[in-house]
C-alpha cells in the first residue's frame, strides 16, 4: 500500500510497533481480538484496528505538501480537512483558511477568491455545484483534491447503476459533507434521495408499496430528494449506497429491508431481483468495516469502561462509541487533556451534543480493565497520550519499556 508523508507529531512509536506486529501475525486480517497492554494494576485492551485510514493519511499528506509548495499564496480549505480538531488547528496555524463550516455555511465568500488562490478539496469530497464555482473563478479543483478514494468508489458505483436506470438511495447523515457530495454526484446522473436511518427507510417503504399517498412523500422527505424526483416512477428500480462512515451493519440492514420490500411488491426471487434492485455491497469502506468489526472483537473482553478517542463531529468515531455504549460505560474524548484526573473525565455525549463531566469514572480498587479505540481521523500520538495519562494514575504500574519491547 502507498506510503504517506504524515507529520511526525501525529505518529506514535508504541502504536506503530503494535500495529506492525499485529499485521505480521495476521496478514489476512482475520483476528479481531484486542491487544493487551498489561501495566500491572491497570490493563488496557487496544482495538485491533483504529486510527488513521488510507483516505485520511492521503488527505493530510496532500494538505501539508500543498502548504509547502505554495509559499506566499492564500490557501483555503472548503471545510474541515477531516473531523479532527488537532489536525484542523495545525492547518490553520500554517495559514490555511476555511471557506465553509462542516454544514456548508459560508465563512468566506467565494466571490473574494481569485484564480491565484489555492483551494484544497477535503477528504469528504464536495458537490458538483461548488466545483463549478471554483472552476469559473479559474481555480483548478483537481490539483489539490484530497477526496478519499473510497468515497469516489461510491460515486463511481452510483454512476454505474444510474446507467441502468436505478434510483440511488444514499444512507447517510443529510447535513454531513460526504453525504452532500455523494448526493450531488449521484443526482447528476439519476433520481437520488437520502435516508438517515432505518426509521426513515421504513417510512420510505410505504411509498414503494403504495401504503401512503405519493403526495405526502414530498413533505416528509423535503430537502432529501433530487430535482424532478417522481416518487411513483423512480422508486420502482433502486440501489442503496452509503456515506462511508456509517455503521456498516445499519447500511446492510437498510439495503436488505428495501430489497425484501421490492421482492414482495413485484413477486421477485433472488434470481430475478436484479431487475429492480442493484447489488451495491462493494461500496462499504474497508476501514469503516475493519474498525467496527474490531470493536465487536474488543467488546468480547470483560472490562470496567471503554474510552473512544476522536473528533466530536466525526461520524465514524460516534458509531464506535455507539457500539461500546451498548455493553459498558463509555467515554468519548477528543484529547488526553479531557482526562482531568483519576477522579474526573470530561467527555462528549453525541446524542445531546454536549460535553459532560463524570466523577469517579475509574474503579477505586482492584485490577482496572479499560477498552480503548479511536476514530479513523485520530492521530496515533493522541492514543498513546491517553494511554500514558491513564497509566500515570496507578502507582504500581509497570514501566513502559518492557511493554514496548513486546512489540519491537
């Protein structure tokens, strides 16, 4: 796999050694059991897969190289490079300015840009309308485009099934940058709409079956469908693609549900379903899949708490939190500094969108067992920082050196 030039400050010698050893031992990636870091009075179980994925490393590599290659020029990002506050802050400190926030609200008007300015497309990609605006100014959109290859794979698959007259249903968060971009690209080729979850999918199915009058669709899904969408005609042939950072199991469940709805309505079998339902399973992102499957493996280990590290607006990270919350107390943090002391942790509730403070989050007595993972946009150095912070609270802990030697 291609090697990327990522700032050394994002790297971790410990995490790199662990990942390299696990990769050597499990080249086919079939072992999803966690890695035990035994510090004596505290044991930390590290998820098999976590941290920077291919798309994130590619984006960071291009972004920092763009800064180095364009001294003296104004450099802009369409929005956050990735959903990690440290990386975005580092870019801003190097002079990069954001044109929009993560929801698409304009911060710097496009009208103020000139053809001599540099605009970086973030890892999530962008809409065709924004690409056209930039090109009209004279700013090339391909030169500094960091769109994740796996996001582009979803776009390509959408285009392929569009040629066969399928409507595209995007499973994603409607306001997320990637979903907006995927919707734009799909809608340029075929009728397209967005569903956020299974509840909305069930509501949609009632228009497919005719249980609800078509006219109600346009109010219920306002802002979620492409121009000229004909609910009675366009939902007769469908294919499901996803925002790559959604829970893979949720996307598969939505796809399976709609497939069954179509089979029942048109009396189709597995042999004939392709006439009205496209097979799009190959659009699930490998990193999202690996990280989520690794968390399922991580949760097989009995533990006191779980800690998930990543940006609070990171979709893939919030889904890891969601999985952990089902099994044990889980704390979602975006930096080691959120662990105030052995008695207090400040963490994010992604359901209420608020930070909370919890006291006595660590057991007071006995052996403490902690599950640890991070999102795909979280630097490994942050994970090592969290490990060091946690271990520092235990007076009988083992030294880090023998732990390191296990993996080198």
